């Protein structure tokens, strides 16, 4: 595998680069790989060591575009190894039943039949009905079993502040099921070594093509000529780095409101960016445990790791109304009294990430408002009490879970903003509502990676087609830049 070339920030100032990328998220690195393969000299500036952060945030792969995987030879040459999970989801119920769903249609049929024979027959459907509707409306039309509807609806609210009854929630569900793993539609997988391995593999492809990655090199401002044209960036240590092409992997808000000097952009553009929706109600808790959770409902013959442990485990919501009521609490300004939790246990399939017998557990939790009315996320006791509420909820389904915890790390929306650079803590670089997708992403009139400044492009999740570890914005932006550069040479 190729080693990434880490260049010192001061070495960057000695030449004019063909292209400069702000941020080494997986999209920034994808853009770097395509641009360098297109023959451009490329530098990537990153605040900290890239790749590491992803393990703390994202936890499942499916959205990474097969074109990025294949063209950059991430699996065949750069060491990326996907660990497919099947069954894909497990929803335990307090009445002693459970629902497993996966890629095996016979398993799905017999599992759903436990709740409704009619739903088992109706399950294989055309998901396109979902595009514009509230997810609850569509699922209520199709199915009758609450636990099935809740399991499917959960993907419609992941990363959003909206309820299952919100128009557009159906699209978020589609966004989460449109991916694939090794050619299988809708299948999620873990990544050996954690999600950071995706960035490592893409970074390795970029380095192989000649891109230079500079860490500890925060960009503090863009250099703009004649109020209209980019000519490089200024790093936080004052170093000027020159290029007439700059791609930003930072959020659109950060790019235009913090890095571009004021009075350079058109007023209507600034207003649209400033008022984009960056609300977030997501908290991530990463936990080390000394044993696997034992789900009370499981009479499965797998006391240690079994099918209930390998997929996405949906805890605390057995009906869409429970998801709605968790959301209502946040609408009223407080964290959900009974949070919505998606649990994953990557160490069941990936033996490289925890000591033998011990496990890594991710809890993706909603809804936690950015500024709660009843406390402050900076307050240690407030944080601790919310974390304990989540652990107690897991205990209802898997008694003894709390006492298996060896330690944990918690990222609330303000932590995601401060530590990961996600404006408002929004996990997608801006909400994925119908008013900010397709031609409207990031804002109306600017969906093609270009910006009002000549030479400045967006290449991160704030651009079309949006959030998730996908690589599509990075790849598309790089193709556009290569086309434009070739036109002028
Ligand atoms: C808690 C959580 C869970 C998630 N779970 C999943 C999941 O399971 N599966 C999935 O597919 N997606 C998931 N996501 C979404 C996914 O992680 C993001 O959509 C994706 O990582 C965005 O990639 P990106 O390259 O566009 O941006 P980022 O990964 O945000 O990268 C942007 C980079 O730019 C850098 N940067 C910003 N400003 C500057 C500056 N001024 N100077 C230098 N560098 C700068 C930042 O440090 C950052 O590294 C999750 C996100 C979160 C927060």
C-alpha cells in the first residue's frame, strides 16, 4: 500500500499549485486523487491528521460510490476491506419478540410473519413512492406491524431534526438505502480497522497519484483578487499558499461565512448560505465494553455473538409514534426523554479494533438539541446524566449492559461542530431537506460545485448529492475542475 506524503506547511509556499484543497475529509481526498491522476499538482490542507476522525463519527459503509471504489482501486490496491453484515437490522421488543431483517428474502418473510402475515407478503416494494412523502404516510399505507414500520422509518430520521411525519423524511430513507456493498443494493458493511480506513485508502490513492497532504495546516482565509478571483489561501500560521484553483471540503457555511473575506460575495448568495438549515439533534457515544449485550428477547442459540449482534440494532422505538415523541421533546427544546438509539458492534466482525473478548459499541442517538433549554452540554453532570439515560434504555432490552461499560466518549452537536468542523453539528454539512437537495444544494443556482468566486469550488457533503461517506461530491467536483482547466490550456 502507498504511504501518504505528508508535506510541511512551509514547503507549500515555494510553488504555485495547480489545485489546492481545503480539508482532508474523504471527499477532499477523493477530489485530490482524481485531480492528481488528471495530471495536476495538488496540495491538501487539513486541520489535524485526516482519517482518524471518521472512526469517532460514521460507523457503517454503503454509500461509497462503486465508481470511486473501482477507479481509485481502493480494495484491490489500497487495502480497503469491507465486512458485510447480514442480517442487516435487529429490533428487540419488550414483549419478548424481535425482528431481524437482511438480504435473505425467506428470512425476511418468516421474521415479518411473526408480526403480520399481510406485511410479509407486501414487504418487497417499489421504494420510489417515498421520494416526496412523509415516511409515516407511505409506511402506514403499506404495512400494519408497528415494529416493521418503526425499523424502516428509523433510516428516514437519521441525522435530521425532523419527525417521521415531516414531508421529505421519505427522501432521507431513500438516501440511506440507495447504497450497496460489493454490488448488493441497500446492504451496509463495516470497514476493517474502522471507517477511517476509507480515508486512508483514498489518501493512499491520492498520494500514489502525487498529491501532497499537509496536516496541522488550518486554512484561516482565502486569498481573493479584484473581489472576484481566487489566488490561494492563508494558513493559520500566516503562510500563503498560491493556486488559482481552490476546492473546499469545509461546510458551505464555513467556506463562505468564515474563510471568504467579507464584502466579496453577492448579498443574495450570502443570505442564502447564512440561512441554510444546519440544525442537528444527533449525539454519538463510542463505548468500550467487556462483554456483548445479551438481549432478553433472544432465545437464539448464540449466547455470545449471534445474528442479533452483527447488524444495526434499533433500540427504544417499537413504533413510529415512539420516534415521533422522541422528536417532539427536541422540538420543545429538550433532549428526548426516551431517546432513539441505533447501536452497532463492529468488533463482532472486525477483530482488529478491540482486545479479545472485549468490544467496541457505537450508539447513534437522537434527539439532542444543539442548545437544550434545560441545561448545557458543557456541563459535566448534564452530559453524564444524558449518557446514563441512554445506557439505562439499553438495559431495558439487554440487562447488565451498563455494568459492562469500561469507558465512553460522547460527541453532542456542539462537540461535533467544535471538534469535527460540522457547522451546527449537522452530520451532513447541511440538512438533507427537499429544499436543499439536487438543484438546491447548497443553495438555489449553485448546485454544480461552482461558486460566485472564479476558481473556488465546493467538493464536500454540502454539495450535491449530499452527506454520507460517498465520495460523489469529491469526484464530481474534480471532474468539473479538470474539464475547466483543460478548456483554458
Ligand atoms: C456522528 C456521525 C455519524 C455518521 N455516520 C455515518 C455512517 O455511518 N455512514 C455514512 O455514510 N455517513 C455517516 N455520517 C456522515 C458522514 O460522516 C459525512 O457525511 C462525511 O464524513 C462527510 O465527508 P466530507 O469529506 O464531505 O466532510 P468531512 O468529513 O466533514 O471533512 C471535512 C474536512 O475539512 C476539514 N476542514 C474544515 N475547515 C478547515 C480549514 N479551515 N482548514 C483545513 N481543514 C479544514 C475538517 O477538519 C474535515 O476533516 C456520520 C456523521 C456523523 C457526524
